[in-house]
């Protein structure tokens, strides 16, 4: 396989090609995320901006990628912090421009302190300037200042870029189809998160608090080399399983309840996103198993349709049909299947769509339809498949179903011949889950 820096370089070259297509060339300027204060002199853990990371793999704050399409040639530049013995003694290692050029595969590198002055040279006489617009407010202002500074030089015979383009449109379309390096990282992320779910199944006990299970998940993520959670873990027991974005994770769990866990790690910038639902005491009750088997049947049916050439929306329709028929069979809704689907009455128990793109961001970049036409799946896309059923107490619902919330979520790569479930090793059938819940 190519080395990591070649993958990043190839992505920058693909950006150059897209800039040529759109505007006959230009300059792209892509900053990483700003550092954010948590309180006083403590910062939130730094995470690179996803677009910047995609183009560079460079992990430090205060860094900017510049890519220039110049005639038939292209230039790849990185601005990053200079080496600084004192700062490195306090805060840790910095690559510095010289090492960064070699290790990350750039043509030219410069100290971050020279960014504004250098951009005033690099941005002149370009047909277009591509940058993320509206992502970081201070960056927007910096770009406007840059354009004004370039315009102020017109009497020297230079001109400012004619077009200002939000580069995210191009990068979103590129990010939608993962390359081999990204797929490898997503496989690793999925494997680590699957192990964390197995650990949660094995250790959860009646009398534990939800946060104790959250700790088991984080333990496994970090132990296995993941850097962070990809999103705050949802550890939702009993009635909390019916709160879709439950966050408190502070309830004591009892025997007889279900525990819904939606948790995934981020591995080298890539997210995983897994949901499993299992009994706190290790054995499903009859009504819990009925709903579980229905959601599992919906998930299986969704997986069956995922292959190249189908519309993104197709598997959502499959989930709706299987769930709606199941609610009819269980007496949770009344009417015919067509009526229930037409009037959306089944949505009362199934409030969300059956999945989303997955990549560096948990709800990843990329359009779901383009100018009204649904995206067709192509090899390299990664999406989640996550049907669910959530039954809140209500007078018109038999009490046996109350507070049952089940979601089953896997991460799926579209391949040339169909799909690969990246998280298939996470227990999912009733038998496998009960076996994993060693009490
Ligand atoms: N964990 C967020 C989601 O499943 O979409
Ligand atoms: Mn999801
Ligand atoms: Mn999820």
C-alpha cells in the first residue's frame, strides 16, 4: 500500500484537478481548527479540523495547507509552528517546517508566523481563492483582510482572485468516497468499538450506574489506541433508551431493563458509530425479545439492499416497511401497511432515519441528494445502518411494551460487489448477545 503521506498528497492533487475544472485553477487555503479555551488557562483537547486533516495528516494546531494550481504545475505548501525549545519543554514536541516538509510530503513549508505576509504574495493573480467559508469566524475575517490587502496592491499591477469559493463543496464530495487508507482506519475504529461493546455486555450488572458502563467503554477505546470518543457515548437504560440523544448517563440500572449503548471511538481521525441494545440482567424478556427481533429483521433487510447503484434512500424505505409491518403484527398501530406508511403513523415508534454517512465526522460530509436526485451508492462510501424502535408509555399502548427502546447500528462500507459490515464482529443476534452478557 502507498504510505500515508502519499495518500494525503493524492487528495491534494485531486483538489487541484477539481479547482482546474471549476475555475481553471487557483489557490486553496485550508486552516486547521482553532484551539478552544475550556476555562482560564486550560484548553479543550485539540482536534484537527477534518478538512485540514484530510489534506495533510498534520496533527498540530496553528497550521494551514495551501495548494496552488499554476499552469500545468501544482504546489503543496504547509504553514506550521516553528520549533521552540522553551515552548516544547512546556507543551511538547513540534515538528517545525523542516521536518514537516519531509514527513508529511509537502513541497514547501513555512513558519506559521509568516502566514499573512506569504499569503499576500501567494493569492495575487489567481483566478479563484478556495477556502472554508463560515466554518471558523476568525478565519473568515482573516480571508476578507487578505483580499483587501491584495486589492490594496493593485497599483503595483497585481489583482485579487476573481472568485471566492467555499472549498467544502469539493472536499465534501471527495470525502464521501473513502480511499484505501481511510478504509483501513475505519476498520480499526470499528474493531475497537466492537470490543468496547463486548466489554460493556460482559461487565454490566443490575445495580450499576450508566456512567460505570461508560467508563468501561472509554477504558477499551483508550487501551486499544483510540484517541477519543467520536461523539458523547449514549448509555441509556430503561426509559432512557427512548430518549434519542440521552446524555446524562447517571441512572442506576435494574434487572429486567434493557440498556441501549450508542458509542464509538475515533481512531486517527476516523469515527465509528455502533449501537447495541442488551438486557441488564443478561436475558431478554418476551416483549423485549419481540421488539429486538423486529429491529434486527429491519436491520438485516436494510443490509441486504446495500450495494453499488442503489439510491441512498432505498434502505431507509426498507427499514420503514419492515418496522411498520412489525408494528401492525404486534397491534401497536392499526390499518393496512400502505395506510400506515402513507400516513406515517408508524413514525411514532421510529423517529429517525435509518442511517447517515460516516467518516472523519460521525455525521460525515457529503450530500444525500444532489439537486433533488438521491446519491447512488458507489464503492468506498461508508454509511451507518441503524433502525430503531422506541415505545414511550401511553394510554393506547399495552403496558408490556412501555419503555422498550431498541436500536441496532453497524458501520457499512459499500464494495464493488455489495458491502462489508465493518462492525460485524459486535454481538448482535439474541443468542450472541445473551452469550456475551456473562452474568
Ligand atoms: N451516534 C449518533 C448517531 O447514531 O447518529
Ligand atoms: Mn449513527
Ligand atoms: Mn450512533
